[in-house]
C-alpha cells in the first residue's frame, strides 16, 4: 500500500530532530510486525517492508509447509493448502505470502506514534549522555531524587539526566536525604541504550581534588599542583601538593586565611580530616612528611620502594593511626611500603646501628599541614 504522507513525516523528523530515517524505518518495521503478529496469533511470522523510495508499506506472512496428516503447529501450513498458493512447493519449504492487514490505519498510526516517541526519547537521552561524557572527572551539584536500600539516585544538571551512586561510592555514615543538594564526582558515563547511566561518587579521591580546585585559585590556575591523594572516605584524606614557583607557599594556599579554604572542604566532606602534605622529589623526605601529623626522627630506605620510619616513642600511635590508618594512607600517598618503628624498638633491635652507612637517611621536618587525630 502507498502512504506518501507517512514517509514525508519521517523525512520531516529527520530534518527537524536529526534522527536518521533509516532508524525509524527499522524500528517501525519491527514494531508493526510485532503488532500484526499479535493479531494473527500463531498463523506465522510477519514481515513488514517499508520502502521510502516508492512510499510503500508491504506485509508478508511466512509459514512452514508440513505433511497433510501431521499435527498443525505454530506458523505451519498443510501441504494441500500451500499448493493452492504455490504449485512447486514441497514439505519443509517456507511459503511467504503478501497480505493486506485489517484496520491498518489505526494500528499503524498507534504503532508509529509509540515508536517515534520512543526514538525521540532515546535520541535525546543519548545526546544528553554524550554531553555528560565531557563531564567525566568533574564536580557537579545534584539533587537527591531517590534513596533505596543500596543506591542513591541524583538528579544532575537541569533534570536532564539521573546519576547513580552505588554503595561503594557512598561515604560510610553519610546520610542522603531526598531533596538535599550535594556535590558529586562524575566517575564514568556508561552508554548502552536504556541502561545508560552516569555513575557518580562521594567517596572518590577525585572529589577532594575538585573541591580544593573550587576553594584554592592557585590549584585551579596550575600554580599549585596536586601530586597525589590517598583517601579513606569519611575518615581521613592525605593530599600531596607542590609549587614550582618558590615564592608560592602551596600548603598556606590550601589552608587559606585562618584555615578558611581547607575548612570549607572539610565541611563539604562532613568533617573528614585532611592532611595537606608538601610533596618532595626526595622520596624519603616525602615519606616523613606523609606520616603527618606525627613527628618523624628519620626515614631510611631498606630496599626497592621499602623504607623504615623511626618516630619518637610517644608519637608511635599517632604515626600508625587508629587501626593503622595513618601509616596506610602515607603508604598509598607515596607509593612506598613503610615500616614504622619507635626509637626504643629500633635501638633494641639494632635497626638504627645496623643500617648500611650508604643507605639514605632523612630527618623529618616538624612543620606539616593537616589535622590532628
């Protein structure tokens, strides 16, 4: 059947919305075939062929030929009936016959409307997701839309897209209340049709980096560089920074006047402690600083990427931290395995005297940026 207006409407949609006519034709062919398959029941398989060049829509019913004395099943036709349609047919062949559907106008219009709306929605969603791909690794403000047993759903932008915060991206002890505005880190945009998602996080180290960029102009401009971050969300973060210009105090820039800048980040993180560490190209000096807020007597390299840090006896618990957290974060921040010993233990085990004279040893600087335990 010829339907020029129908194909003209598809051409208009392609021009106005930028959606390929072929995409609509493929989707409509499948949808119309499914609609008429339901009407015809088990008679056979329905195929719809849309030809925009000729402005035609044709319907075909396919049935498999079986013996006349066999039990008739779905999509099958007896040989005697098939021979009335095609004289050369034999058992096992598939007979394909064109038919004119009943109530075509109503069903076609209804189906076309559903398919077009669906495709428009999918295309708009894909375009929005494409825009969000550029947001990966960025900080965004969102609105908590829904909280279930495991996941938190965040409305991003102007309600254009929904961000998903999985359990591992949530901060232990942090409460998410529907209607609250929160800042999230865009981890990844996963494409995949209806299952496309924007994954966001409150626990990622990248969130801390972006928050400091917001509060510290020197980081945003590149005058101060974030070298590394180690974080245990909800508890403590260590951030290592540096500045090529000797006139710039990177720790002071991050702390701000009377601690205003770092306190703003801490407040956004719900009171999470933050140690601001001055990065050093000397790894042993960097390790000493990374164990902040503890004072370190010396750091000595034992072997490749392994070091011994000696601290005063009364600073051992501070250097190690609750359940080993401080030492663990220092190791992540520096990329070194760090063995922390008190002075008395080191002396009793002859660790200090027994170290190779050629091994590097670095005294710690006492001035560190960061929060006390």
